[in-house]
């Protein structure tokens, strides 16, 4: 391998002339941009324990009224990427949001896409473009780019969910912004997961050939995802991961353009060794306790705990129970990487 020229080898006057013309020589920094063999990574394998987050989030509920917060959120920030940068991984924003009874997180829309994964509480709901989406534990709720959304709470006790956004990518493109709006008018009917898309393999006839909505399904009830995983497990070979992707029922493709979402079941006693891949990910435990090893770093995650998995990471993840399955929710940036043409898996 030949070594490349450095900045200090170049004459002072030449460098000053370059700087004066807003020019920079590539070769001294080429290896930084394109390291050999594997990317440079600052993202750390991190574990956020719900037991640590929850009391602090509830305290935020006492310290800051919703009117002063708009969204009452604690951001899960990866220390390797800088605590101020709202990055769990380079492309994934994760926050934990609290809403208290009778509060409203006011209507707005923005260029980043978001999802909510419900962690605890009863009576919360999100309204997206007039559709009322109830929030039960484990439900996945989409608020895609530029669609109006507001959160409300008509039950008792705190409602807490995990927010995942493609904000880092949108922000890096200097394209992140929001608009505020008046409260929405709610259509008085159940959400599309209960009406138009009751069963995989069936779509309203009119969607054949007709104009399709970009985001036909905005809520994926956990109860159905869990059942589907339990039914998939016995027909999945040992060594293969029991995993379901959340997709757009009209296209069969990922439900949002940048971030992808999936649910994983680890059978009792199972240790999964997923292939190393170019995508980064966030893993959130829904049920059970897992022992993970992320690039050699041991992390033990229980219910409602969340982990960051860097790009190209070596990953091993074991269900600590020999009796009960464990369930995880995964966010990754594979959809974006596939579109950009560099998504890879390695063995
Ligand atoms: C946002 O709109 C929500 O609507 C939550 O609940 C978190 C983080 C950054 C930017 C926008 C929400 C957010 C956010």
C-alpha cells in the first residue's frame, strides 16, 4: 500500500494560495474519508435502561408543563457522536416521550419522518391527518414526513413511548423544519389497521390500479405482531432469526423511506448471530431479558431497555430465559442504505 502525501510536505505559499481560493487538496485526507476495509466509526455500543430514564422523564413532567415543552422528551444520545447531536446512531434519532392525562402535544408537521413505539400507559392516542390512532403498549404508530400529527391523552397515569426519527439525515441535508397548526378534525372511525387492512394479503379492491395513498397503514398493533411472531417461530429453522418487517401493505416495501422497523422473537434459550451489516440499528426490548454483545461490549437489556448498534458491528444476542421467548423491536437505516446502493451484509 503506498502512503499518501501530507499537508506538511506542501509549500506554505502553495497552501495559502489554495486556502485563498477555497480549495483543499484531497490526498492528505483521502484515507480519513475512505479508510481501507472498514469505515471509521464514532458510534458506541450503548445501553439505556428504562429504570434510569423513567424517573427522570416523570420528573420532567413535574418540572416542565407541556405548553413549555411542546414535546416532553429525553433524547437517547450516543456519547460517541456527541451528547448535543440527537443521534443514537449516525442516522437514527431516539427519544422517550411523556404525556400526562389531559395534556396535548400540539399539532404540527415536519420534514423528518417519525414513528412511536409505545412503552407504557393507557389512553394515549396520536392523530395523523385526521386519523385517530390508539396507543397500546408495543403498538407502532407512523407519523410520516410532512403529515400533521398531535398526541393526546384521555386516560389516567403517564403514557410513555419511544420516538424514532430520521432527523439526523434530514438535518444533515439542511432540510429539517416544522410548521405548527390548529388542532385537527378527527374522523370518527377506527384506524385503518382495524378496517382497510385487517389481514395480510388482502387490500381494498379499489387500490388495484387506482391512486394509492403513500402511507395507507399508520398503526401496527403489537398484539398482532406478537401473535404473528409466535406463529412464525415453529416454521423457522434453528439458526435463522424469527423476524418480521413492518411494511406498507399496498407495496410490500418498507413503510418509511429512510428508517426500517422490524420485530424479533428470540426463542427460549436462543442465541442469535445476525450477519454483520452496513446498517446501524437500535434494539428495544419489549418482553424478556437479553444478553447482547455489540462489537465485543457486553450489554444486558431487560424490558423497555434500548441499545445502539453501530454500522458494521459484530452482534450476538441471547435470550436469557430458557422458558419464555423474548421480543425486540428494531429500528435500522437499511431502507436508506438500500436506496443509496451500499447496503451490505457480511458473513
Ligand atoms: C417530534 O415532532 C416529536 O411529534 C417527537 O412527538 C420528537 C424530535 C425531534 C423533532 C421532532 C413528536 C421529535 C420531534
